[in-house]
């Protein structure tokens, strides 16, 4: 047994996943720092290449150099590979390659997959992974075809195809990195086709893979007349119902809020027609689900709108997808738990199903740890960089929730500020809870002791 095997056996699955992301980030950073990766064929400062590699692998979208002009074609190819790698997950991608070359998937590989995909069972993992890869390929291919109707006439065939593929992968993986220039999708703010294709890819990636299969299975039975529409909706799993309902409420609730708050703001959507304002507000609400494309300036947002944006970014997308944040199901559980407490119920009951108490505890832990990390990062960044505290909160939330939107603050960061955002993006991708487990190296048997109960007063 060699040293690598010994190290591999001593690490937990969570630790392997965390180290996998670190390895991918530093490998990407080294490649991006080379002259071949830069458009001017010079070395890129390592902190900038590390930042770019991190934002790509962690599918965030914050950048310190303009992707379209700073990087060469080779550099952009490296970036899109890192985005695809990070979107699927390091372990998922590696296991997929193992499947392609015919290597047997061991029990340890399955345990890694279970942790990487945040599942609670080993049953059908390999089959699930195959469907993830197939679904991702189909979604990104359809997205590239959709973009091509605009990009090919505008940029020519070869460049148009390349732009279509790049932005389809970036949108589906919720990365939000573009190669159009400094203004992202601002030139397409009134282009309904680009808006629809981009929003569809973002939602498809953020809704979660298991929701995909659940919807697909029920639609098939609906088409074959095995189910009526009412029966198909009823047969959806509880996770899918909560994810879909919460996602729709957040998207349309956020869009209405942004539309009202920014209606007369000439720095954002104030000069647009009513229809364009509605489309821009809806797009903004969707990208706040963890994809950093923008169709108008984030620096011009009013303070009240920024608070709405912070809330939507912090919640993020759904579980087992390409999105970040605490996840829609976590937020929904907090709301449902509050409702149950107000109604005097001892358990959370929704759609005639009781949600286990341990799941509620996990939701509370994820939210608390994420919020704690966010507060610490915000104040640290503000102390180091100065400026507006609101801007610091926006950037750190965007990094931790792997969103990628910026109020023109990230590009002006100094060395320490860049490191803070890099750490935030990394923690946001692997999860604060996973990082806490990563440092917990205690092995062996644990002794569980039951102590007497005694209540305390709260509220």
C-alpha cells in the first residue's frame, strides 16, 4: 500500500470532497497563471489566477479581471472546463470518468458520491449519476442551440457557436461567467430570447436533479394517460413539491419587489418601458438564485432593493443541483417550523406528511452556520477594504451563496480582500457544515449519554 492509499483510507468522504475542490482550484490557478492562458501572453498574478480558478470551480461568477479580454482562447477553455467540473461536482465528475474508462465503482466511491450529491441512500447511485450526466448534456446542448439563434448571426458561425456553448454551460452550472465583455448581458436587457434561454438554464440547473426526474416520471405517466393532472401533481415527492413552490414564490416575489422598488430608479430600470422593466426585474430575481449574469448595473440598486437581493442570494437554489445558498428546502423548513410553533403543533406536517425533527435541526444548523460565516466575512472584508458596509455585505453574500453579482466592488479589492472572497466562495461551494466536519478528525467509537430533561424560557 503506497502513501496515497494510506492517506485516502484515513480521510473521511467529506474531507476527500473538500480536498478534491482544493486540488482542482490550485491546478486551475497554476494553469491560468501561465502566459499561454493570458491574451497578452504574460504571466497573470497568482492571486488573480487563483481567484478566477476559485470562482470557476465554485461556479460563483465574481471576477477581478475581465474574462472576455484578459484570457486567451486557451484560458477561456480552461475556465469553462473548471466551471463544468465544479457544476457537476469534483467527485461526480471523477466517478463519471471512471465509469467511461470501465473502472469498477467501489463501495468507497459510492460513499463519496452519496456525500457529494447530498443524498441519504446508496441505492441506485451509479444510475443516478448517469442520469445527471445525460440530463446535463441535454440541457446544455439545448441551451447552446437556443443561444446560437442570436450569437451566430451577431458574431459569425465559429465564434457564435463557441459563445453559445460557453454561456450555456456557464448558465446551467449557475456560474454566471460570460465572455461578452465588461457589461455582461446588459446589451441584451430588452432581448426576450436571450433572457428566456438564460433564465431557463439557470432554473433548470438550480432546481435540483432529483426534482427533474420526479417531474419527468410524472409527466410521462400523464402523457400515457396513466395519471390525470391532479394525480400527477399529487404523486410528486414532498421534496419536489416544496422545492418547486418555494422556487416559484421566491422568483416571482423577488421580481415584483424589484419592479416596485426600482421602477423609477434611472440608475437601473427607470428609463425602460414597462415591459422591459418587468423582464429585467424577473431576470434579476432569477439570477439572484446563484448565477451572476446581469442586465443592468448592480451598483445603482437602491438600499432597500439590496436588502431584497441579499435575502434571495442567501436562500439560493434547491438541493442536489448546481446552485448555492442555504437552499430553498432549508428556508421552507424554517418557515414551516415557525408556522407549526405558532399553531402549537409539535411536528411539521405539510401535504399530509410529517417531516422528521432531525431534518429541521439540520436546516437550523445550516442556516445558523452560514449566517455566522456571512457576518464574520462581511465585517472582516469591511475592516480590510473600507467603503460601504452594504457593498461589503453584498459581495460576501454573493460569494458565499456562489451568486457572482457585484456592486463594482470585487474588481477593486486588494490582496487580503481577494483572499477573503476566495475563502467565501470555497466555503459556499462545499458548505460551511462540510468545512466544519473537515476539521473534525476524531475517529473511533462515540459514547452517547442521555441526561435529564430541563426546559428553559425563550422569547
